[in-house]
C-alpha cells in the first residue's frame, strides 16, 4: 500500500458568515487547497465531503461550484468527526490504489441551522431529560476536580491559553485573548462551565489535497506524510464507566501510534477536540500525551502553551478557532501541516516534526461516544 501525503491545505476564516452559504465556504477552502498543492483541478480523481447539517448532496454542490463535477464523490457524516473521516476515507482510497490525488473537504454553516446551542435529536432520550453535551461535560469537570484535587481556576487556564493562540491566528473566530477572571465571570452554561468554556456555533470550510507517494514526488514535493488515520466508535457500556478517562480516545490513539510507528513522546504538537475546556484535559490524557490527572498542572506550568514542552491547540482549538462541525477535523490537519512546513507565523512551533490531530464527537444512547479519529502527520 502506498504512503499517503497531504500535498495542499486551505480553509476559510471561521466565524459567523450571514452573507455566505456552505457551498461558497466549501468552494473557497477547496480552491485554496488546490492552489496550495500547486496542481490543476482536473488532476483530482476523487473527493470526500464531511458535513453534519447541510442536507443532501453537499459535496456535489461544492464540486459543481468549482468545476469538478463528474468525479467520484462521497459525502461523509460522522458527527464532529465528519471532516476527519473524509480525510481517512481519502487516504484509504489512495492506499487501495483507487486514486492518486484526492480532495478531502469539511464544511458547515451552523448559524443558518441553529440560533443558539445545538439542540439534541428528538429521539435522544438521555438528552430530553437533561443529559445534553454541556451537562455531560459539566459533570465530568466536577468529577475531575474531585478525583485529582484541581480547581475551577486551573481549568479556566485552558480557554485562556486557547484564545490567546486564536488571537495569533487570522483564520480563527475569536481574535482577542481573555483573562482567568473573564472566564470565571462569564455567563453560566452548566455549573461549573461558563460561556468561555464552551465552543461556539461556527460557519466555515477546510480542505486538504491528499496523494500517493508517487504523486507527491511527481508534483510539488512539499507533501507532509499522513502516517496514521485511526477511527474508533464507542463500545456498549453495560455498567457505569469513568467520567475522567476516555477509553474511546485511548483506543484510537494507541491504534494510530502503532500504525505510525511513533509514541506519545515523539509528538511535537497536538490539535485536540476541546469542545469544552474539560474535554481538552480528558483528550490529551486519553492520548497519553500527559499523565492522567496531571494536565491542568502542566497547563499552569506553561507546558502546553506555545514555546512549552508540547503545545496543545496552537490554532486556538475549538474554543478559540471555532467549531463548524464538519470542517473541524480537516482544519486540525490544516494547522498541523502548516506547522510541520514551518508556515504558522506567530504560532510557529520550532522544530515541529510530528503532529497529532484528535477529533471526537457525538453520542448515542448506551455507548461511550459516537466517533473518534486520531491522525498522525510526520514531516
């Protein structure tokens, strides 16, 4: 099977786009990725489009908009991991020898679907009685405080860090840093989480051009190797499980490390799915990048900041960059590719060689989580 390389990346500014639609955002991201790859659109042989709420034929609408109609296209829905799975499916098609050059796209225009928080599905019995996403993560935060003896003030350092990173990222939804006091004083959402602990409703698109090793040599020579792309879904929980550790994240990460031939100690930077502030702690510990119960102390010491031992969410993460569901997983890969190429500007991590992207989302009654991807890229 061929190695897979990310040849080009592109994304829109994340934020609220009342005067644009998902087709327009997806087209902008795809065209930027094509330009970045230095290829002609006609060289793309197949495409995958990740989205959640954009209706039928989302990918077809984007491809028609940019003159690529007619090639094989698959729309992908896997909750927040939809975009990440579009990358995985593109990579699998290349490894199988089906295609040499493939477009992986993620897009979402959430503000045209929701006026505020995302509403649960009507048949989600747990959510209808109050077990919404903010409620779940609020309980997990409270349990984490109890189990590991950390404080609400320490948790507030995660949105402080991520929004400071976002202020350095011109593509991020939020462009201003915040203080611990602002996080603690923000409007309550689900105790102990406030508004600044929660990812926003966001519009945006992100895209990547993937190719085989032979195509990478033949084309621009700037490819970053996608060493692993792992996908796991939650297992059935016959009894209560830990609220402060994620077996689903851990299983996906371990599989990715094995496939890539690297370990947690080799990772130079990580983009993780910080849909809520506490989620970042659970995910980096699930990926074994920091010891269980130790992440908030590490954040306090600056270890996860730009210039620290292992920067986490240098893009600003979901808390700072925004969370347009279908585009999120692709945007994580966009950030890692730019970091590994040395093109991240004020956010650049010196000597970055291995990047990890973790994207997890959704829930289904009776299982730990709907879908989780871990992708590892190597320069």
